[in-house]
C-alpha cells in the first residue's frame, strides 16, 4: 500500500485512531513496508503516534 493510498483509506474511515494490527489486516504488503509508510506519513504530520503500543491518530488537513 502506498503512502497516499493508506492516508486516503484512513481519512475515509469514521475512526480517527488506528493500530498497526488494523493496517496489517487490510494490507498485503510486508510489515516492514507498512511501518516505513507510517513513518513517512508521520514525518509529514499526516498522522501522529499516540502510544507506544503502535497506535496512531489521523491528522486531518484543513483546506484553505
């Protein structure tokens, strides 16, 4: 799953928080690849880690 595809999927859900387990269940990509994508999204402030238990929160971008 690419970064934009994953972010689009996360935005389409009603839940703001998600876990690595949820991503693993939806993606056919290897765990390492998913972690790299999550790291990339986090670097661009599109998601934010909320716990050490591999849980993140989606940061919604406001249009200007």
